[in-house]
């Protein structure tokens, strides 16, 4: 693993935690309560939304929002199957919503995730820049003494 990649790990972990915390706040405002599992789901979704929104592969905002929407819906479905159906935690239930899949995802929230990704983009970029600027500057690498050219001394 390269030094640059190792330096990004704390930033990624911090972005994950910030995303999880922000999502928990959104949930409390939206439905009045949250669950610890939503911290994990929110952190993962924030990371993925940030990566998609900052990607140069996708140029148009609409395509980025659609991809974010699909990714978050996928994460929500898998985590719903694990937490709600597997562990019986009953964190959420969309079975009364139209166009739902096993009560774990529904069309309305799929659209809302896409809209939320528009807001997540500048938030992710801002937090990422702040965290990266807080990392110590990388010193230039010098060759060990035994690899130096003796004629350059």
C-alpha cells in the first residue's frame, strides 16, 4: 500500500463517521428517531455518494443522481434484508408504500435518495477538503545513502 493511500484511510474513516452522524440527524428530523444500524448504512451511503458525485466518469448531474439513487437503494435493500429480515430489528418497513420490494425499499425513497445526493455532493467535497487539509504535509522521499550516486555529492 502506498503512503498516499495510507494517509487517506483516516480521512475515509472520518468521512464515514461524519456521514453516519449526518444521516442519523436526518432520520431524527424526518421520522423522529433513528437506530444504531442507520449510522453504518448512512456512513456507507455517504461514502458512495461522495465518490460518485466527485467522479469524472459521469459528467451530467442527472446521471450522477441516478447512480447515487441506485447505489443507496441497493445498500438500503441489502441492509434491510440483514437488519430487518435477518436480525428482526424492524428498523423500517416500507410494505405499506407503493412499489416496494419486500418492504425494504420503495420507489418514493429511491427518488428521494437521488435528490439528497445533490446536497451530499458539496457536503462531501467540503468535508473531504477540510479533512485532507488537516493531514500533515508529505515530505519528499530521499534515496537511502547506499543508493545515491557518489558523483552527485
